[in-house]
């Protein structure tokens, strides 16, 4: 739990930097979507933020390799393909993900983001139940 | 300067995700596993991140503009509509299935594992599919 709180606080600092200095919401699905359809003057900061995520990933790979250990556990390639597609489509339709609604929106006490957060957690729980049922783990 | 801030924020964000365990799919799925062995970590991450960000927002919301830009680019939409609910539901299903959301997905590309390339590739495909649907 300590690591969760510390990691969360670092995420909060990262989001706060973007808000106070650049005036931007740190919503990762939105940042990715913006890169997919480039608008002049609005693409570089997005690309650099994503590059930062990758650099952070490489740092983790060196200092905390266990961060990526569970990636190949218990799931086939088809599972990743289906899940990824749903995440991409759903986050654009719903205008946000765990970072945009979950962290940034909730921090601004946006009712819209609170409703979105409760909805994706509810359906995340449902998804895990279906996943376990299909594998006979329940 | 704005560009440098975006880069630094990205690195910090990734480290925060890694330290808190959010790049580990079993930790995320563990949080969503209400009826199994519940792992509360994700809630701790949310509390830590929201606490800091919410305080900062209260301090800066009276300002006219951020330090390095002419205005704030904050979402003004506050409607709860069908698209929000349907989108969040579809996202939730995908998130729960793999235990990966967009941030940890991108960060995990650094692992070089094929699974995560399939996930992020499909995520981008899903985004393109959405944009195609929207056009028609």
C-alpha cells in the first residue's frame, strides 16, 4: 500500500506539472488520440509526453524489471488483441480513461468523470468475473 | 519549455505507474477482482494522485492562465450522456480483461514483450475504428 500511495503521489505530481505549467489535462488516451490525428502546434508536446512514458518504461525495466513480469501470465495473444481494441474504442467514445477521468477529472470534482470512473470500474469488475467464469476459475 | 515539461511529466508518470504496481496486470486485475482475492493497491494510487492533483487544482483554478501558456485547456463538457456511459463501459470491459489501460500499455512497450505490442496496436486500431465510425 505504501508503494501504491508513493507511486500515486508521483503520478499526481506529473499531472500537476502539466496542469500548472502547460494548462493541460494528462489524459493518456486523449494524448494518444491527438497524435493519431495531428493538428499543427498540438502534436509535439503530445509526442514528447509519450516519449517520456517510454523513457520511464526503460528506466523501470532496468531498476524494477518485475514491473513487467505479469504480462504473459494466463492470457493468450487473442485476449490482448480484444482487450486493446475495446480500450481504444471505449476511451475515445467515453472521452477518457483511468488518467483523464480517473485522476484528472476526479481531481477537479467533475461529476462527469466520477460517473465515468464508477462505470469503468463496475464493468472492469464484470469483465474479471466473465474472464474467470470462462476459465472455470470461479 | 512547454515541450520539456511534457517530456518530464511523461517520465514521472511512467515511474509513478511502475512504482505503484500499475504496470503489473495481476495487480490491476486484483483490484477489479471484488469476488476473489481483492488487491486494494489501485485505490491507493488513485488516492495519492487525486490528493495532490486536487489540492494543486484548487490553488491554480483562480489563475487566468498556466505559467507557460496563454490559457488552460480543460474539458468544459459536464454532460452525462449515452456516449460517456457506453464508452466507459466498453473501456472497463477491455481494461478488466487484460488488466491494462492506456498509460501502463504505453509504458510497458519498453518491456519488448510481444503481448504488449499486440495490445497497444489493437488499442490504436480501436481508436481509428472509432474515428471512422464518427465520420459516417
